[in-house]
């Protein structure tokens, strides 16, 4: 009738026996896959203790087990995480006390008349017109992970902005015509735009950034020539800074707060949106 063959006598007897034992003809629940033995877990733990920097691919070759099994034991059984190395600037023995000396000297100079008033901080930032943000600086606080994605457009239009801030004046913002900032165009900004304004002020102290494009040889030579003994930044033995910037020190200036306003201006500018849609 249904164009199917009837069950065999063997299948009928198996159903009858199964019904007598479990009062049900449903398929039995399959047993889960057996996990790794305690000996295998200890082997993985031992190779991790001997060499914490060993990769899972190298461990699976030494232990003769699949790489996925090694990874599963590390994450599920041993509950360990793989952390990335953080590169830091190498310190010499004489570098350890430089941050403390810098703080003491800087506080003493702040007590001098006119030093804080004539101190000029500088910084730069890059803003994407599409609203792309640095994921290291963006946080969403909550009791649960919202799993919020951050969409951005590849190779979107961007603008680099430079400004300098003192206690009584904001120099800029200066928008670079180039898409990226290099040591050459940064030196042009200092020579043609910022230094002529700073040289008009007596006893001006200039705080320069510590990135490679801001501490190139040409930039340091120009800064030392225009403001001898009146600038703060990373310096070599041939430079003449007011205070040499200590290694491994954060660079947080008032310009970071100023760029929050600039970011809103750039992202809401009608001309920027026209350029972005093109």
C-alpha cells in the first residue's frame, strides 16, 4: 500500500524486547564522546610548564596528538588563556630613575613665575569621515556583553589635524593636506606655521610629541635652533631640550580633550559627508 517492505521478524523481536525493557521504542540517547584521559592532560600541562611560549602546533608535534585536541585541553580542561607579548622600549640602568627626576624637575619649574602660562602642548590626531573609532578607546559599560559590532568603511576618507594649546590660546587646528603625517610635512608645519607664532612670545616652552615622525633628526635640529633650551621631548646627546622626555612614559596632553570637540565637527561637517559619499 505504501510501497515499502514490511519489517523483518528480527526487527519485530528487537522492538518487542526493547519495549519490555524500557516501555518505549524511542532511540536510546547516544553516549557523549569520551574526553582526554588524565594522563594526556598532564602531558599537555607538563609541556606548557616547561615552555609557556610554545605554540599549539609545536606541542601537537611533540605530543603526537591533534592540534585541536591540544587547544581544547588548554582552554577547556586547564582553563588557560593565550596572551600576546607586549613590545616595550628597552631600558638602560640609568633610565629607571629618569621618570622620577622628570616629575620632580617639572613640578619645580611649575612653581616658577610664567612657566605654566607660557607652556605650549602639541598633539595630532587622525579622524575618519565615516566615524571610525579606535577600538582601544571605545567602551560600552554594562552587566552583560552587548556584542555590539563596529562597522567601518575600508579606505574611507580621513583627515589629520594638528593643534597646540597653552593656558591662554589654542593654536589651530591645522588640517594636513596629505592623507598621512610624516616627518617631512610635520617639519613644514613647525617651520612655516607654528614656530613663527611661538617666537613672538618671550620665554615660550614647547612640549613636542615622542613619536618617530616628531623626533626625527631634522625636527630636533630645527626645534633646538628656534627654541634652544625651551622645548620638552625625546632628545639625543646633540640636542638641547629643557626637559628630556623619559622612556616608557605616557604622553597625555590637554590636546586630547580638545580633539573630542574636533571629532564631532569633522564627523558632522556637511562638506565632509559630501566628500565621503563621493
